[in-house]
C-alpha cells in the first residue's frame, strides 16, 4: 500500500495485479476500506464472468462501473419538454444499478436520448410550418 499526503491509498492485489487508487475522503482508514471493497467486488465480478463495460457500449446487464457490485438494468422515464414552443412527452433512457441504485447513461442511451430530442425538434418545426400554411 502506498500513501500520499492527501490520505489517498493505492492498493494492489498481488495475485491478479488488480490495482486501485482511492482518495475520495480525507480519512486514510475509510479510503483503505473502500479500496479493499472495490478490489473484492472486482474479483467477485471476474469470478462470475461479469465485465466492466466501456462507456460507449450498451451496458444493460453488465456490472456497474461505479460500485462494481450491482448489475445495470435499463429504465425509461417520460418527461414533458417544450421544443420550439411545442410541448412533447419525451422518453429518457438510463440504467440503474441493482446495488448502489446509481442512475447512469451509457453511450447507446445518450445517443438515443439525443435522437428523441432531434425528432421532437423536427416535429415541432413541421407543426409550425403547417400552422403558417393554414394562415
């Protein structure tokens, strides 16, 4: 274990060479405990065949990249959005971890959310054009 002046710790699992640096709190004891928990979670995940996803992948059904203990499941919420003066109910895609309950969006979900917004903007423009034609 290597320590620095900010109470951060670096922990390496010697058998697998799995390394983590933790400095999230000002307490070295808490950082050490968190680091050990993360290393254990990574080892357990590897034993179960789970992988830590890249951020541009579809992460549904994979291990949470934040806590590295839970599994991500996709959720959809609908929100009311005004786009170019028109009200739309747009879906928002994201994932929720089964362990830490953290909400996050992967690259696939972000792209879909942007696509939904662009489609609504185009529909709003079409509605405005149709209203102008009727006048």
